């Protein structure tokens, strides 16, 4: 029983053999996959995959890289599309100051629009943050002051201090295959101490294939390898970590069991 809390099944590298990739994941015990959108043009296809596959769900959102091109996507538009029965989350959204592909002020405005949609719908926020810890946590906290909303920090690579602040706000933390990389010592130290009841795992496929698959196209079946590494890192039985992170997924994304 495993849940891949963040993958991109309609991206190049996966879409070409999507059926086979889904079957490989199921064979390795993956019982739930969340297919994430990053721009409006993806929404229909991402939702269609979730309509077709009973163990796949969808999100609607605008990645911070796309903020400049999606100024027309406001809270109302997100709420409208999130009403679909297979849409269980809002995002991914957030701040990316590493690449700065979009203006930072526009990224922040888009981020807040997504949070408002989460507050209105009760759906979880999927947060992308890179080289933007201070502004990300400031916005999350400021918006939490306007009314509570659930969420997850996806593909966590930030500092331990950021993790503590996110946990204090009620967020879940999702760990990707990066944790298996030899260079990821700081991330490993944080992942080892995260509370199990707030932990999710993901592939971010087709990106970030974990050891022993580095250099390959990532796919949801690889979440099993990340789970095995994490269980060893944390000194927990693999079946406990797998089952609990899947249960956490369904608790956070409650619409998956509605």
C-alpha cells in the first residue's frame, strides 16, 4: 500500500506509455497516484486521466514558472474547475526564486489566489518552493491568519527550520527521490526526524528518479524505492511507513475517499 502524492502522468516521458507505467506502479503496490497540473492547458488532460483510472486523482493549478502567462487564472477560476469530482487538490503553486521564470510579485499574487481557493473549497494546497523559504513561509502564515487551510510542501528540499515552521502551520511534508542522493545529507537529517503522521512520499515523475534508477525517466513505481530508503533511514518497518504514508495521503486529500 503506497501513495505517490505527486507525479505528472501527462508529461513527455510518461504519456507515451501511460498504461504500462500505471501497471508497473500497481505491481509494486502503489494504490494511489496524484496527477499534478502546472498550467491551464494541462487541466483537461490531467482530469481525463483521473476520470479513466480509478486509482489516479487530479489537481488544478499554476506553477510559479507559469505565473506571468496566467494572470487571468484567479481564485474563482480555480474554484470552478476544482468542483470536478476527480480534482482533489489545488496546485502546484508557490514561489521559485531559483529560476525566476516569472516576476516574483506575480508569483506571490498567484500563490495567494491558490491559497484563497483552498480556503474556500477545503481542498489541500500543493506548495512548490525553491530558494524562497522566507517569502513562502511568510505568505503561508499570513494567509493562515485569514482562515485555516490544509496543504503539503511537495518535493521537500528546504531547511529543517522551514520544515518545523511548516509543520507548526499544520502542513504535511512530502519527500521525493532526492532523499536517496548521496549529496542530500541535510535533507536526510530532516527526513529522519519528521513526524510519521505528517509524512508523504512522491516521485515528481518524470523527474528525480531515486537510487537505484538515477538517470532514468522517473515513474510512480519508483515511489517504492524511496519508501524503502526512508524506512531504513528512519529505522521503521517498511510496511508501517508505506501504509502510514498512504493513510496520510488519503487523510490530507480527503476527497479521494469521499
